[in-house]
C-alpha cells in the first residue's frame, strides 16, 4: 500500500466513502466487486458500477435468450 492522492484524476479515484485508490487498482477490483475494498461500502452511485451493472444485466438477458433458444431447438428434435 502506498499513499494515493485523494482527488480524482487519471491516476487516482476517490470513492463515495472517501477512500482513494490508484485508478488501475480500483478498476481491477471492480471487475469482481461493487464495494470499497477497505470499508465495503457499496458504490451504487459510481458511474463505473452503474455501467457494469447495466452490462451485466444485458448479458444476463442475452444468456437467458440463448438458453431458451437452445431448449426450443432440443424440443423440436424430439
């Protein structure tokens, strides 16, 4: 761990809970988590998390549609 400027910039990002991280580090964390790595406060208002949830929702719908299509194809064969 090393000091990170608490202002948002290309190199650092301050979360709603005021914890700050290197941008690359928090982006890697956000790949699998939606909360602060230190205090675990949900980052519901963070534009990155909002976008991530939108993409995840869209992927879930596509996956659901693909599964239904596969089920219909299997039924048609029987």
